[in-house]
C-alpha cells in the first residue's frame, strides 16, 4: 500500500471546496444548522423569523379584511385597495422567484458537495470514511428536504399567482365600476341641472303669468267697482231688474219680428214666383210632399216640347237667398229627397235661347209617419230592405231579381243570398247616396248609391217610405262616424244644417 500524506489530502480538500464555491453564490454566510433524528433524518432547528408571518397567513388575513370591509367601502376605496393588494401580490411573486433561484442554487451546491464527499470517500479510509459517509447521508437528506421545500414553494407560487390574477381582475372590475358610476353620476348631475333649469323657467313663467293675471284681475275689479258705483248712483235698485226685464222683452220682440219678417219675405217671394209662374209657359204639379213626384208640364200651346228643352232643377236655401244646383236633376220629373224638406224647388227651362223659371208653390212637406219609422229602425243594429237593381255603373241592369240592402251602424252592404255585390264602410271618402235624379215613374222609390269610386247602383225599393228611411239612416250613421254622405257635386255643408 502506498501511504497518503496529509499535505496531499489537505490540498485535495482545498481544491474541492474551491471548485464548489467558484460556481455558486450562497444565500447566507454560514452553513445551515441541522439536527440528526432517527435513521439519520435531518430535523430543522427552530429559528425565529424576523420577516413576519408566512405568506399564506398574510394572504388569508388580507382576504378576510377585504371581505369584512367590502360592504362599507366605497367603490373608489375598493379599487385603490385592490391596486395595493395587487402590488403586494406582485411583490410576493417576485420574492417567490428569488426563493426559487436560491433553491436552485442550493440544489447545485448540494450536488457539488455530494460529488466532493464521494470523491473524499474514495480517497479516505477507516473512521474518516465513516464520517464522510455520514456526511453524504446528511447531504442526501438535505436534498430530499430541499425538494419538499421546493414543492411547497411551487404550491405557494401557484396560489400567489392565482391570487394576483384574481386581484388584477377585481381591480379592473372595480375601475370599470368606478367609470360606470362616474358616468351615471354625471348623467344624474346633468339631469338635475336640466330639472333645476326647467323649474326656474317654470317659476319665471308663473311669475310673469301671475303678474299679468293680477293686472287683469285688477282691471276687472275696477270695472266692477265702477259699475257698482253707477248702479248705486241711481238710488233705485229695482230699476236694474226693470231694465233686465225690458231687455228680455225687447229681445223676444226682435226675434218675433225677425221671424215674421222672414216669413213675409218668403210669402212675397212666393207671390212673386206665383205671378211669374202664371206668365210662364210651363207649370209644376201641385204635389210637393216627400215621397211624391213633381212633374214639369207645358201650360201653353206656345210651349216647346220638354224633350227638346234643357232642364235643370235647383233647391233654394232656407232664407231663399241663394240657389243650389241639384246635380243630375235634368229631367221633367223630380222626386224630392229628405234634404229637400222645408225648401223651395225651382226649375229652369231653356228653349230657343229663352229661359223660363218655375218655382214650387210651397216648401216640400215631410212625409207622414217617416220620423217614427226611422226611429224604430235606428234601434236595430242593421236595417234590411228588399231592393231591385235598376242600374249598375250607369248601365241598365238586366236582372230584376230581389236583393238585400243592409244599412248598418258602420257600413252598407248589398247582397243576393251568399253573393255580395258591394260592401263598404262609411269612412270611405268616395261613398255617395241621394235620391235618384234621372226621372221616371219609379223615381220616388229609387236612390243612387256609390259605394266606392267606379262602382255605383240605382236601387228601387218596395215603397217610398223605405227609400227615404234608408237615406236618412245612412246619413245619420255616417255623421256618427264623422262622415257626411252627400249626393254627386252636392255641398257637404247642406247636410249639416
């Protein structure tokens, strides 16, 4: 055997230590202190941590404080608290990174130390070799402990990162909430300003109105006071009542005299027209009631045949002040309709360039029993009449079969069995209805109805009373719908009188 000198051993140990310390930077200036337990397990010595409580306790404490103060903190304070906790979490994350670097350096240090001890165990023998083996087992235990600490460090790092992300998201949410609340507050402030502005304007307007109304009330009060003074100056209060009675009597006398004057004027006009009728070559039949036919007849041998003359019928206003043309009434016969009741009718005859005018002897009289018949029908929702179509769209209708005309509250309908000829509401702007003005022996039983533009009928009723009742009902229901049903080219104001 060769003998190993101590100098060589010291030099080798020095080189091993130098090779380890050259590549590693130690976290502390002294080697960690451990205690050996059973089976050579390393036990950490209790050390006093001067840096404060552990990271988990700090995080738990901060989270609990945030939970307790969440309800009483304002949004802005909550956002600032989240920012502070976020910065603290970032600081803790940085410390964890530094500890991870130190752990990595510890692994490198332990590996190099173990390699050095392995090298020494191969060089030494006896009791020194046993000490080296104990040292190697201690290094291996330290490596296991360091690995466990690294696992805990990784778990703490994951929790710190998770908490940092949560605090970051919470901080962003708090900032969004702050901005939202700021915008809501600005909107409410603007709304409040607008309300205050409107209230101010309303107060100013109310003040102006009160001033104006106050002046007006003052003027009215002054007038009343002056009137009271004038009455008081009379010293006879009974004279006021006497003056009121006299005024009422004067008004009634004026109304009676005006009505008498109108009646006299109508009588004078009728006498004048009667004189003109005596001198005229034509005359009208004596019948002038609703439901009858007024016929124009020649009364002189010099009169030209009516078929060769131009004829036009007119109705006079209630005061006989103006004539109203009856569109389409250009035949020698005319059947008055309900709008003609109480009016005087005139007819112009033009023959050989000469014009003759004939007037009815009295206004058109209402039909007996028509008003009661109309009131009875108006109590029903629909009034039905049996009619025959004489003309359709201006042309003679070939079929003379019976049809049913329904006059309802909102519309009119013409049908035959299940077949509907026409059905339109009164709201149609083109609807027209009036007595038939085309002459003929059935004129008093016929009416003209235009349901819509481009569709018209001449309907013949079973009696004159049914024809007049249908016209009155249709116009009454149309007025209830704010529509005036008139004849062709008639003035709608005539039907409102």
